[in-house]
C-alpha cells in the first residue's frame, strides 16, 4: 500500500463503522441466550447441558471458519466476505426467532455464528485498509467497544424487551436490525480507497496456511486468547445471569444489568488498553497486567460471598482488566508477515471461539452433575454453590493465559 493514511478519511471511518456495527450485532447474538435461559429451556424442553450446546452452535462455525476466512480476506479483500457473512447472519436470525423446534433453533444459531464469524477479523481488515496504522491498537479497542455495546444491549435491555413482547418478537426485531445493517454494508463497504494501490507477492493458499500454523509466536497469542476469553464467554454469554438470580435473589432484568457490568468494563478497558499500548508501543506488559488483574478478580468473586455491590464492583474491574485481550490482534500484526496477517488473526479468533464453544456445554455438564432434582415451571434449578463450584475453572483458565503471554517474544513492530 503506497499511500499515507495518517488521518484517515470520513469514508474510511464510515466503512469501519459499518463493520463495527456488524460486530456489535454479532456480539449481541452471542450473549442473548443468557437472559432467556428459562424461556429456551421451557420452550424446547432441554437440560442445562443441552441449552449450553444450543448456545454453543453459534461458536462452532465461528471457530472453524476463522482461518479460511482470514486467508480469503488476505487474497480477495474483506468486502465479499463481509457481504456473504451478513446475509447468513440475517437468515439465521430470522430462523432462530421463528422456528418451533430445538433443531431449527440450533440451525439458526449455526447460521448466525457462520455469519458473525467474519465480523471481527473483517472489521479489523477494513481498519488496516482504511485507517492509520499507528492507531491500530486503539481502533481495535474501539471495535471491541462497539461489540460490547451490542453485548450490553443483549443483557438488561433485551430482558426488559422480552418482558414486554416475549423472546420471539424481541429476536425478530433484532433480525430486522441485522437486515438493515446488511443493506448498508452492500451499499457502502469497499475493500480499500480507490486511490490506494495494493502490491507485493502473496503466497498461495497452502503456503499461507503453513506459514500461520508453523508460527509459534502466533500460537502463543492464540492460547492466551482462548484461555482468557473462556470465562467471559461462559459467564457473560450464558451462565452469569442465572447465577446472579440464585445467589442474590434478583429478577432476570436486574441480574442482566449486574452481569452487563463486566461488559461495560470490557467496553471501557478495551479502548483504554489499546490507547496505553499505542502510547507505549508495547503489547506484552499491558496484556500480562490485565491478565493478572482478572485472575485476582475471579479469586475474589468465587472465594468470598460478598455483598451485591462488592460483587458488582469486582465484575466491573474484571471487565476493565479483560480489555487487555484486544491487544492480541495488535501483537499478531507486530509479529506476523503482512501477506498472512488476516489468516493469523483468524487462527487467534478460531482458538478463542473454539474454547468459548467448548466452555458452554462443559459448564452445563458441571451444573447437571450437581443438580439436586429441583424443577420450577419445567426448568431445572441449580444452587448458587453449584454455579460457584463450576466457575472455579475460570481462574485456572486465566493462569494458563498468563503463562502464555509471559512466553511471547517481542514483535518486530512492538513489544
């Protein structure tokens, strides 16, 4: 690319913004089941493990498609991938909202996940093509901010809307929103500025795949990501709200508001971590510090039966510190060769989403093993103690993440 983009254009920011809106919707769909656990278990007559698997159908294609889509972006540009993904996400959203069966709901989640799979890497690719390189970590944080705004909407606001309209009408309205975003992407999104040339040799598909899979540094970032994102996916994405209902006696809307604090913290912490990292031009110290803080928060959350306000503060701090995870993609840009950087980002996202997918039914199994036979309105009830016992895998996961980032060597464009 031979043209300076120190300031970036209004069109460039608009195009990135549409990608970020797509990512916001993808994140909304990722966490939405957390406030409708009772409704879905009752509607489809499923156990906690089965519900975890239904929710995880979002993550299976999301994880598996990351490297192929990354290579597609490296070779063809992000526009075509984003448009196809937006169409899949729209179709899946309508199917999930309207289906009468758990099989249809699973297929809907599968299509949503397949469509959402491009939203993060595709948006970052648009940022690389359109926005200043020296602001990449900050823009990555802002992209996460959009996503987490979508996640927050998928908590208390969605729960409140469900109270008024029911879960099906609420999700049908969400599908209409995705249809509008897809139409805007069709009209406005372009791969790069017409005044910018893209040059340089690009490796073939197999060569690209081997370059990524053989990169030990990229794998360290991927392991850091997978183990760090797992607690967020399992807690904020599904099991946090019913835990708060049991532990503190709140209704679903109030519990969703409490759990959304971890997402609010993440929304603030992501851009903040990106800004600090861009100022320091270093990645590892910020990532390691955030990881250590998250470990501390989980130990306190699970080891102490704190008052509600203390619990909420710890969730907020947990989210703030978790924002350091977004530096994984800035680290990848620093250490991986440019022709395969999107594929490497796909590897990192694949591991993150794969671990998230596995965590949801795993937590459901841990809960089912501790179930004491209590059923209310056709829904299994799990004690607060059962949730806490299951959640101890979170700090263990974070310790692995912390170890991985300590083993990461400095990159060529940042440390």
